[in-house]
């Protein structure tokens, strides 16, 4: 028979160990419980301790004779824990927690705890226990193992659940979305196979692994990623990433470097709409256009953020694809300045020519291949809004995962990236809520997290928890976010 909710609410909290209520011979008894790692089953195993008392519906919890001293001592203990930021993310990301529970019914609580601690405190394996014990999560989930060895064991178990990780991510990849694809390099010194010599966006060669990310423009949040060896270029992993996220009826917008004939063929076969940028030196721009000079070679122009954007559209192939060519006057002026600066620094060496940067007719020019049935301005705006995924990488490296959890092998890299991804999803939920409430113009997400971290809950004795004072400004911020503290 299940324990009634009103009886569960009478269970003592804030003690030195977690507790649970059991119904025995018509009476409700309270037992201490703990969690111990089972080496054979490779999962935590609940261990039942001693009985500490009973619950009478009309009187509440009554400690037994041998426990009454410990109980009263616990009543006098005072715990001060960080509350505001932790509770804010739990409320704003309630659906994220539910999705974790559906994909990881046996470990969703640990993943949620680790992800929020990563986000709020930049916790590492060594600091996780301290941060957990000083946060409200310790009251919400009092039986989570957070010492360094527990974190490593959890990462080890999680690394073997790649199918479940992808199942969780696919829950946020809806149909009819605009999906932005881009990759970034993560420097790492471990010697396992993910970490290989590769080039980053600045053409610098380092020991690294790659993250290929999918960003949903509709929900304005990261939804899917893959971990790649450092030497792999994003273009070669593009199709497999599309297959794994199982997107349908989507508009795929990729960063420069994703175009290839094979990728275009796959997109067309799957009947996906796409915008793929071409390299600056692409040969797909017709020679008849390239040989002309001046703005008269374009079909027309529009403005974007106060800048002139010239455009030209050409059909390509027999499948309805088109090449969209744009010239940004501001960008062209920058290229001209770059050429002059490099020419001045030559100091009598072999003179630079126009082709050492780009031909004069190609400066400020960029082109996309697309099958969208939209005008040139709409295609341009669709692509330009991809900058959100670049911000995503900045947030991930500077706000979410400032320090690595563990990166000793491929498994720990896989698991660490997933924890960081969940943390990033919580972070973007805050950003989206700030945007909707108008707070994004007034505060940064980091500032709101900091303000929330300075709101504490004090447990002065069992059953009594007191929220510390808030300023009127802080109270207004959380009210506008829809967070109840």
C-alpha cells in the first residue's frame, strides 16, 4: 500500500541522513537510508539503516527513545544554503528535468544536480561536494553522491548511455524548425583518440576535440551536439549529425565550410530546405558575373543595420537550387583596408597583389547555395541570424563550463559534454525568459545568477526554513521572470 502524501510530509527533514517512511502492521515507521555503490550491479544501491521513530497522523513525527537526543541536536542545527539561483533554474527548466527523468529514470537526479552546480558554481569534480552541501539542491535531493569518486563513477555510467543522451536531445528537436549547424574546438591534453591535432577557427593547430552543435532558431536554444575527434572537419560529420538528430521538415542553416556536393545531395534526398554558404574562393560564381566590375552587376540592394547590401541571384543545376551572391559595402571597405595594411608591411619584400587577399571583384562578396523559395533579402536575414550559435559557444566556454569536470578518456569527455549541454539548456532557458520579460535589455544572465546566489534559505530547525531578505529590485527581477522564491 502506498504511503499517503500527508504522512510523507510529516517525515523529518534536515537530519544527518536521508529518511523514508514504511508501513508495518498498520503503523508508519521512519528509517534512515543511504546510498552505496554496488560494484556488481554498477549502480547505487539503497541501504536501510536503523529506525529513528514513527509518525502518528494526529501528532506527526515522534523520535524513539534512542534517537531523541540526536533528533533534538539536529533541530538546533542551522544550515544556510544558496537558494535563489538554484531554485530559479529548477522552475524555469521544469520540462528539462522531466525530459531527463524520461530518458534517465535511474540517474536523472544526479544529472540535474551536476548540471545546475556546473552552471551556478562552475563546479568541478573536486569542488562538487562542497558546492552541493552549500546549495538548496542538498535539501531537494539529500542522497546524491557528490564526492570526486562519485562524480567519476556517474560519468563512467553516463558515458555508456549514448543512445539515452541522444533520445533526450531529440525530445527538443521538433519538426518545422530552423536549425543552425556550427562547430567549435575544445582544447584538451588527454591522449585518448578524440583528442588529436587539429585546426581551430584561427587556423592554429592544437590538441583538441570538436563539438558540432545544432541550434534551434525557433526556441532559441541548443538542442543537439556530437563530439568529434580534433582532426575531423565539420563538413564530413554533417550528414551523420542530421541522421542522428532525425530532423524533418526543417530549414538547415550551416556555417561556412559545410558545403559539399555530397551534403547538398543528402539534403535534397531528405527533402530538407537549406542555406549553405560557399567559400570566398568558390568557383560556383559564374565567370560572367566575376568579370564585371561595379555595382551595376547586381539585381538590386537592401539595407541591413544601416549598411548597403547588394544582391544577385543565379539558378544552378536542374533541381531548383539557386546561388545568392551578396556584397556588403562595409565589409568591402574593411578588405580594402586589410590589403593596404598588409601591403605597407611588406617592407620591400615580394609585392602583394590583389589576389593575395581576394581579387578586387570578390572583396566584400559572399555567396550561399539554397533551395528556399524566398527573395534575396529573406535568405540573407535567415543566414545572418545564425550568430546565436556563435554566442552559444561563448556562453558554453565562459559561463557554463569554465573548468573541465574530468577529461581522462573518451568516455569522460562524452559524459562531461552531456552534463555541460544540459547546463547550457538551463542557461538558455533563462536567456529566453529574460528576453520575453524585457530583462535582457537591463541585466546580463550572469548578473541575475549572481543576485540569485545571494538569496539564501536558512534551516533553523526541522520543518522551519526561512528565506533571507531580498531587495525590492531583486524581488521585481524574479517576479518578472515568473519565479516564485
